[in-house]
C-alpha cells in the first residue's frame, strides 16, 4: 500500500451479498474479473513506484482476487481470465529479479484449527497464493507468512495440533510457508519451537515480541537460532519492524517507525547475518520508510545505500 500513489489499492473487493444479488451470473463473474484485473494493475503500479523509490521488498495483497475461493464459485478459473495482467506482472519480475515479494495470509488461514472445514478452506487459500506466485513467475518457496493460529483455550494443545495438521498440508504448500510470532498468543519461543521442528523459516517480529513477552525468553539469546531457521532458504532473513502507537495501545502499529528502537535492535545483531530484509508495518505505509531513511542519516554508524536500504557499521 502507498500513501503517495493515489487510487492504487490492490485490495478492491465485492462482497458475496452484492455478487449474489446480480441476476446475470456471467455478468457478475465478469465484474469480479474486472475488479481483480484492476487490483493486479494497481499492484503493478505500486511495484513500479517502489522500483523508482529504491524499495526492493514488497508484500503482495492477499485480497487481489475477490471471492476467489468462495464455495459458490467452484469452477471459476480466475487465472485464465486474468492472463494479461498476470503476464505484465511476470514480465516486471523477470526484468527486476532483485525485487523480493511475498504474501501475508489473512487471519482466517488457520492451520491449527480444530475444525476440519476451516483447515480445508485454509489449504484452498494457500493454494490460491501458490498459483498467483507461479502465475507471476515467482518461486513460491518461503513466500507466505502465517501466524501459528488460535490458542483455543489450550496453547500447548494448539501447538501440537499445528504439528498434526501440518501433515495434511501438501508438500509444495508447506515449502511456501514461513511463520511469524504474534502479539497475543504464540510468542517467540512457541514459534521458534515449531520452526525448528518443522524446518520452517521464522519471521521475527520485534514489536510483537515486546507486546507478547515471555520473561524466560531473551530474544538476543534466541537470535542465532532464529537466523539458522533460514539456512534452508535461498532468501535472506526476513523480519517485521514496527513501533507501538502508545504505551496504552502498545500492540497497535504507530504511523511511523521509531528509529531509536530500530537501531537499538540492530546494534545488538551487527555482523550476525550479511543481510536482513525488513517489512515495515506502519499506518503511513511507504511514507514510514521514507521518514525512517531520513531519520537514519542522523546515525554515524549508518551508511545509506539507496532510498530503501542501508549498511550498518
């Protein structure tokens, strides 16, 4: 998303209620396809904006194709209908291989759900992400971030259910998944346990860790283990950075990133890995990155590389 590029939402949608009220079903499906094509077009606009701004890491919207997995549309071949905008995206990525992209699946994708229907729909949604990545010419391996899921009143049991349900996930989708610690239930230790057991890369969210603190777990003591989960990946370590909105609303994302909080973290891990790709989660979207890069020029240990990356000495 961008606050600088106007009218560029890649997440325009149509509710099923609105869809079902259209008398002509073929016309309703064409409307869905028009919305999806507009989303893909805006995705390409955002990517070009990022390229011009030296932003080389981009989260693709999980809402590109409205109603893609709705049970009332089992035979809708949306990829066939969207061949042209998908090709344009594939051409962009072929021309810009250094642009790293991934998805963050929606909150309703729950591998550890005790309900078979929820698990089945989660797999369908993951398959959609896989097909979109393939359609864009991107290797799906380690491209889709998930939270562990719900605690369901018994966190230990929910962790073990994740491991059990993992066996139902097709192997190609397993390879697409990376796991992130969350801010309420599954903390750093919980997520790292799963990642090491299942050989899944871990996306460390520093803000989430501070919001869901386990007094027995020091993030720095776990940092080497976190980075080792990426040993099986061709991609650099990924993490999420954000800042709390306030002490009272600590879990909520602030408009911008607190550079002091970020640098305190980086100063502790200097030299541990050659590169970290940081996904910013902030209300002001790309402007949060632009402001952070301006703020970082004030630190003598920072050497700016371009508009979206830097070296730390």
